[in-house]
C-alpha cells in the first residue's frame, strides 16, 4: 500500500487493547486500499496488550501514534484526524474489517457528489446479517423504544425487516451514520472539528453529522462501502458492557447530545423518557423471568445490573 503525504484517503484507526482485532482491521484496509493513494494512521490509546509492537512488526508503513495513558476513544480519534492529510478522512473502529471493494465505492461516492460531506458504511455482523448503519435523528419516542427494548421487539415481528430493512442495494441519504466506519471530507473536519470530547464513548458521530446536516452537507450510507463490524468488541475493551453496547455510556451521551443541540429542558425530558423506558423493561423482565430458560436469566441478570447502573447515572446527571 503506497503511503504519501498527499494521500487522497486517510484511514484513522483508534485502538485500545484490541490487538488481534486491530491486526485484522489493518490487514483488511491494506487489501481494500490496493490501487488507491492511501495513508493509514493508527492511534494506540494506551494499550497494554502489545498492539504497537505488533503493528510496527507487521505494518511498517502504518503511521503509528500512541497515547501513553488512555484518553478515550474520541480523544484518540481526534489525534489521528489531526495528523491525517487526505482529502477524505475515514474513521474506523478497530473491530471492523473493510470488504474488498469498499474503499473504491466510498471514494467514488465522494467524487460523484460534491455536496456529500459524510458517508457511512453498510455494516454487517460476522454472520453476514445487516447491522444498523444510519437513520434519522433520535427523538423522545425513539429513546423510549431503545430503553424499553421496544426496538428489538419490533424487529422480531414477521415482515418488519422487509418493510424497514437494515441493508439496501442502493445508497440512501440519512440524518446520521454510525461512527464505526465514518468518512468525511477534509473540509468538514477543518470547519467542524475536532470531535466533541465531552462525549465519553457515543454521540460524537451523531453530533458531527447533525452539525454537518445543518450546514447543508449531505450524509449518506454508501451501499457499496461494506464493512464487517464485530459489534461490541471495542466497547468491551473499555467498559463492562453485557451486550453490544454499554447502556450507561450510551444513554448519558444521548442526554448530553440532547442538551447540546436542543437545550437543557429537552435533555431533561430525554432523561425522563429513558428512565421510564428502562423501568418498564426491568418490570417486564421481573414478571416473566420465572418462565424463561436459565441461560436467558443469567444474561438478563448481567444486563439488568447494567440498566440499573445507567438509571443511577441518569439520576446523577445534573441538568
């Protein structure tokens, strides 16, 4: 992979204690970047698992930056974005693998449409099923559905995913895309960067996209930009998440975003809606726990502890 200071594409990978996944991520980028002018920037956010040494040995062309102490995902992303030189900047989670033709499709999308400011990948699980990749701005109804578990119940309804598929064969304009694989023009970064480091783990992608949308830039999921995402692996390296995301970090970051973009009164409503949804979820589980299998009970027990911690964090947030 040629590395040049005037690269058209810069790929930035923040990582912390995800050594094996990081090596797979970098290998996938190198394969997908064949024929493109591309630089690859890795930001090691205080890893203790030998990530930097492995990268130096296997990928000598990668520009390696390191924080001696962990500063968090958003700070690591900003470090890499500041160092990048490409006209297109691609921020990748270390638990992703870009599919072979993905980077070419991404660059084509930016070339075809000068108004395209931010592009997201079509994300897939390890089994090939589609993940959520982009959509509309969250409102209180969505927050309630998220906290109560209603989103997952809807997805189980027969025919629901045929009406609202997670993956489509064509590109689609959205309000925001997942930061797991988010590309932006250098212009966006220069005008709207850095990413807001007040967000602990989530929300920085939503914040950037909503600000870009307000400035009349297009945000789009690019169907040909396919990325495998081992969802939850990055989160597990920095939190005690029992599932694919950490409820405490997610919900408090969403409330923080609500306060920033819509004001404190709206953020208070958002926190209340999340709390009500979470309590309904806990009550429903308490009622039906005697009827479910043992493995579900054990998993729910871990998740319930996480939900209670999230409720405590919402109460502690002084808006």
